C-alpha cells in the first residue's frame, strides 16, 4: 500500500507561537524550535523555547497574581462566566484549532474537530463547578461547637501536557484549576504547542487577570524546571509513566501536590455471548483511533478461546479496510505518526512481538508514502500472555491478540501489566460483565462500549497509570486545600477528649 499525500504542501502556512508571561507575549530566551508536519514534511510552526529564567519569571508572575488575588477573590459566578466565554471561543474557532492540531500532530482532521468540541464541553462543565467550590458547615459536634470547612485554591499549579491530545488534555486540567481560583504556568508539548497557545490567548482576550495563566514552550528541560520549581504548589502532568515518575520525584523535594495521568495497556475482553458485530467495530476503533497514540487505546484484545480464531479473522479483515492517509482528507481514519523516532519505536515493538512468538496477521510495516510517516494498522496474533507486547504500551496502531479460557484468567491477564487506566468487556451476561469490572484494576471499565467519554465522569488510573482523577465533580478537589475552623460557641469549659486519651 502506498500513501499519496493529496494536500499540496505549498498551501500549508506556518505559525509562530509566543511564550506568554505575566500577560505579555514574548519570545523565549532559549533556542528556536522549528516544527514540521509529520504528515506533509513542511514547516507548520516555530517558537523559541523558554529559558530557566523565563520559567522563573512565569512562576513569579503566577505567584504575584495569586497573592494580589484578582482571580482567587473573583466570585464563583464571575469565574464561571469567563470559563463559559472561553468555551464559546473554542467552539467558534473549532476549524482553526482542528487544523492546527492536525498539522502539528498528524491526526485526522475529523478526529481533531471532535477533540476540539469535547474540549469546549469540558470548559462548560468546569464552569458549572466554579460556583460549588467553597466549603460547608458542620453543626453535629455537640451543643458548644460549630465547624466550618473552607475550600481554598492550592496556589500556583504547573501544568505539563503531552502531544497526542494537546487541547483536550490541557482542558482536563486548566479550567478546573481556574474554577477554584488557582493560577498556573502551562507547558505544552514541544511537538504540538499551537492549540494551547491559542487557548491562553483566548483566556486573556476574554478578560482573565494579568499573570493568572502563563505559558512556556520547550522540551523536557523546561518541564523539569517547572515541575521542580519551589515556587509552585502543585504539578499536574499527563505523559509517559517514566517521565511521570520523574515528576513525582521532583514534587517530593518540597512535598507539593501532584496529579499524574500516565500510560495504559488497555484490554478489550470478548466473551462468546457478546454482540460480536458491535464489539468488532469498537475493537478496531479502540486500536487505531488517533493512530493508536492514545493512553486509552484498546491495544490488547483478550478473546475467549472458543471464538478466538473466528473473531481474530474478522478483526484482520476489518483492519485491512481502515483508511490510512493524508490527515487533511475527510475520509482518513488513521493519519501519520508523530515523528520518525516514534515510528521507530512502533516498528521495534512489532519486531519484538514476532521474536516473542506472535504472528503478524496484517500490517507490520511502515507504509510507502510520498511525504510523511505512516504505519499500517497491525494485528499480532498468538501473543503469549507474558510477552512484552502484551504488557507494555506501544502507542501505535498495533493490536496484540491474547486468548483466555474463563473469567478468572481474563482478570489475571488484565491485571498483569502494572497499568490500570481503562478496560472494556463485552458480554450479554450481567454477572460476567460486572464480575470482570469489579475485579479489574482500572480507573474506567466500559461494558459493551469503548472509549465513550463524558466530562461528568471521573478519569484516571491505578498503579503505573497514575495518581489522582480528572473530570467529574471531584476534579476540582485536586486543586483545593481544605481549611477547617472549629468555633466554640458556649461557655462550658472544654474537656480533653480524643487524641492520645481523655483527661
């Protein structure tokens, strides 16, 4: 199969993205970075990385904004109104934002538009929480006491986001931090900085107080400066498990709060009584959506031995029909991989899988193309359950097929990776489906569906998939400190009760 990139590369323009520090758009003091489209091999963005001094300036600005209190002291209603205006801007600029994401990441334009719309929905949802983040009173402590618990913003939050869903993932963090009154320094991926830059510009155009959100560009060194900075009170990070561990170590130096959304090796588990037609479509979608460059990708197919051969053959046939090509083509379902380096990682894993005993049933190689880098949708069958390709995150359009004999073995295989982000189970039997869901160590389990997402539902993982939860009603709690004030209202002398004993 040969990929012909239908877009004329001379029609693609390039953007220059500023750093934004204390409300001002500035050029970073670090090196200039040039970003080419992974699908078209033409320049689509440039920017200057932030220096360590730039990061210091951004953190100082965020602390000043927090101390002055213009945003922290803004009423919940006013916070909500601004977040809604930003959500409206995201909706209004959907086509621009989707084009930026597609050119910088290589994802299909139709998927990019859906991502932008989902991001807008999250900002609307966070706005609804901005008026519910204040505290409560407790009068059940006896006749002489009243306790008031106040929810206060944690302070300055360092926000570090990845390249695969740049606008969506910053939207799973920043609006919730803002909803409770935090200020922030945001560092997007060095590969896909565009939509985050536009988002911060929208925030200031819609009236955010100066210095409340700051933006610094760059690679891992900039992320390390930010995550280890003593001037932040929290770091929220999405990315690989390896880098997440480094972020946690940096946070440990001053015991700052940390929220980590990391990798996954997510199974879809197919029992013989399932609706196999529906499962087939969702297995293919889960494996190849966003080129498989997705922490939630259903990169493992656990299929019952009784139907393994038949169902795997159907997956292979369906994988051959998935359209791969120019991500600006409306019909494309799988676009270009993010970089040559990452394409090499995917290729190496497929080679490893064959050495471990798996067979390549379809795909298994880079596709010829006039421009860009594309990898064929790939199915590895006969994968031993202990194989690395069955346990490690590949982050590409590669599906590993493992068979199981019963519910207990399906749970055992699921939980053997160390990851615990998500899983899917397909069965018409409620006991089977819920039995699997309860026993599986995963933050999200889909039953007879896969990757259906809602801003109202919390998201996060177990084990190597991270710490904390995003989205849902409790998302704002990640960015809150609880302060309890206990008030003695009567004249009765207090007694010593509780603690190490009673006196």
